[in-house]
């Protein structure tokens, strides 16, 4: 999800489309949150 967010962010910047830029930022944030928050009781730890 983070990679897709980066791709949309770059396309939004290069093409000048603001909605792609915003969607890219949201996907990056959501992807990072889902990566660092354990879901389903898993004990993944990232330091």
C-alpha cells in the first residue's frame, strides 16, 4: 500500500493532479499505520 501511495504521489506531482497527490499521501499514511500496528493479536515489533 505504501508503494502504491508513492506511485500515486509521484504521478500527482508530475501531472499536476491534486486528487492523486492527496490519495497518495493518504495511502502512505494508512499503509504505515497498518504496518506498525499489530492486527489480529500478532506480536510483530518494529524498532
